[in-house]
C-alpha cells in the first residue's frame, strides 16, 4: 500500500510558466508534508514543507498547497526556470517515529528555455 | 558543517562479494536513515536509527542486508553476499528529530553495481 503517490512521472513546462506538481496521500495521521528536489548524481535536498494545520506555505517562487479533505497537496513553482529541472519528491511524516518520512516515487520536471 | 558524508561514491563488485557502505551523519543529528533508489521501486527506506538504536528495519530486503550504528557519528550498511539485483544508488540521510518538521539531510549517495 503506497501511502504517498505522485501520479505524474514527468512534467515539461516552458521557462517563465507555472509548474504544478501533485501528490496524493492516504494516511490521515500525517502531520507534516515535505518536498525534496534531486539533481542527477546528488542526494535529495529539502525544498519546502507544510504543517497539516495550514493550507498554504510560500517561500519565494515555491508555494505548497494542502487540501486535507482531498488528501492532496501540490507544489507550485512560479516562474519556472531551467535550473528547476530536477526530480521532485513528495514526502509525509507522522509525529513521532523518529522523523521517518514516507516518500512518493518522484516527478521529473523539465523546464525548457 | 560538511553535510552527510558517504563512502565510497561508486562501488563495482562481483556477485557473491561483500559490500560495505559507510555514512557519517551531520554532527548533532539523532536520526539516521538508509535508502535505496532504483528505477523500478523509487526511493525505498531500508532502515532507520534513532539515538544509534535501530527503530524499524522492515524495509531491509532480506537477511543479506545488515546495518549498524556503533556511535552517533558512523553507520554502515553491509550486503553479504551481493547479487546483481542489489545494483542501485544507496543514500544515507540524517535528521535532528524534535517536535518539528524533521527535515532529512541526504548524502550524495553510493552508486553500487554488482556484476
């Protein structure tokens, strides 16, 4: 049972446009949701997070939206830049469990110049 | 801080050989995670430790895999004997677990190829 799902393996957008990456989850006990970004030959790096008590968190060009009733979150990148081309992982965690996060399979974003 | 350090960065070995992957977490972090990434299965959590104690090893694929954390600054993941299907990128991550978001910091990974 995959508790965190990223149904789109890939996404391609034009530079300057909005990129929207989606993530669905099944466990209502998740209290934090995180997005990580991964470049080839590197480990994932933390990008942005959101608490389950909020519905939006913004950091520069990156905004994460959370819809708890739909068990859905999305990452918006505006405007998209070629340097944003990477694999984006959605992750979720439950309070406790020593910080364990459950990861989605990732979405490969390509931003074309 | 140097971040999470993993060694070796690349490993090529023959089937049946023992492989040991090493990880040095960020100083002060109290949780450590081992992941495996493959095209077929994505990013899988193999095992994680909290305060050097293994908490959940349910992701370890089989008895050929073992992990240790003898102290707060070092962990190993061992595969013995190795098989071609173990070929993957293995990541180590560490985290300072408080009551907050628990961001994980990943190392650069070890790319393992078993021939």
